[in-house]
C-alpha cells in the first residue's frame, strides 16, 4: 500500500473511494449470498410448496384477480400486490399491498430481500393504444422496468413470469393461424417491448439459468373497466350495451382477433408457473381460447339485449388490429404442459353480462 504522504489529494480520494466501493460491493455480495442460502435452507424457490409471490403492476386488469387466485392457493400472506397507485380500502383489506416502482431498482431489491420473494409476476406495462400516445414513457416502463425485474430474478434466483401478447406479432407474421415460432415484426412500441421481453428472458435463461416463463396472451376479457388496449372493445361493449343499449365500435365488424376469458387466462398462468421444468420445451408459449369478430360478439349479445344497436367507426386502433393474429396456434402449450381452455364465446358472454350487471350497473357504477 502506498503511504498516504506520497499520495496527492486526488490519489487519496480515489484510493478511499475504491476502498469504500469494494467494501460496499463485498457487503452487498455477502448479503445476497446469505439471502440465497436462507432460501435454500427454507426450501424456497421451485421446491417450496407455498412460494412468496410479488405481483408488479398489480392494480391493472390482471393483477387483482391474479392475486385472488394465488392467495386462495398459497395463502393470503404469500402474495404481495404492488403498484404506484393508491389502493382502495378493499384492496388493502384483501391482503398485503405495497408501493413498488419498477424503475427503482434498489427499491425493488429491498422488497425482494425484506419479503423473501420467490416468484415475480411482472404485469407492469403500458398497453398498445396508450403506449402509442406516449412512446418515451412506454420505453421506460415496458423496457427499463423489465430490465430491473429480470436482473433481480437473476441475482436472487427467482422464478419470473412476464406476459407477452398477440401484439408481439406484426403484418409480416402469418395471421391465420399464427404459430408459436414465426417472424415477429410488430409496429407498436408495446409489441416491440414484448418481443424484447421474450428474447431477453430466453437469453437470461440460456446464459444464466434464469427460470423465465412467458405466455403470449390474446385479448383478455373481464368485467373490469377497459384499460386502453386495442382488444378492449370486447370489454367496453358490455358496459355500454347494459347502460344505454348502444355502442360505437372502433374496429370494423369483420376484424377477427384471438380472445380469452380472464379465468382461463389466469388459470393458464398458474398452470404454466407450476409446470415441471422438464415439460417446458420453450420459455415462451402462445395460449388462447377463441377467436371472434365484433359482429359475432354483437350477435351473441343480442340474445340478452335484443335492442342493442352497434355502429362501426374505425379509428387508429384498426391499423393495430390489422397487424395482429386472427387465430392463435397454441398447440405447443396444449401438447407440452396440458393447456386447455374452458370458456367459449357463448359462455363468455353469459358470464360478462352477469358480472358487469352485478358489479357495476346495479351498483350505479356504469359511468366507469
């Protein structure tokens, strides 16, 4: 070691800074190793019967319902819902909820360590139509946020689920059917970010052994109010139909898109997350349940609301829909880990009519 009297001021500061940095890095590394060792001794990770699960973007369309499913399976305290949105009292009462900003790596790291997280289910994202309105924000949330959770999953050996979408395909992809592996050249920042997520997740799996799992979902239909996605006409129409008997559709009547009822969607997620490693020939799979057009949906709705009047006024979302798959080929998911949907169009409409009427219309919440 060079005597301090022989060091200039700059050299002394540099030496002290490097010493401090090395100490901090050593402490961080030691803490990480202790965390991983503790998880190993407690049987955490893939061998743990009740994993500790963190859901990011938890107040979106899928988060709260996913938390309900997983809490019913693993216990209320095993699932932490997180977001940057102030939760309702109902959310707070339903189980653990914390603030988590996916752009804050150290904040996320603290959550993983403090709560001994085993799985991350990463829902945080800006959807297709919203992302096109604010591309810089979509890049930050959908790409930078993903990098944070992927890196955390690698460091702490977590199992991580990241949803993808039919939007990960583009106009050059075969549309009917769209196979699991084909050309992907999406034309939206949402689609681009999801292709990026698929590829970097697969890379981390092959490079570092990360337990990365990803499903490409079609349009997901639930009784939650629509959130700005291109397929959300199939949600909005139920609210407007029951409220006024009218709906202005922003897609052409013959626009065919793959769809899925939320219960099938969440069940596929859970079955995939618990599927044995040896059954997974891929890290990314297509899943779907049905494909229909706005016109076919309206015809089924007319069985419940005969006076329903729908007009068609295509907007910018039509171009997005025209670049997406019409029929999704999910045969590999069915073959490899046994995926099977339960809900078709008829059953979906029956359930949506009931849920929207009970949860919103009859409670005077139809203006959502």
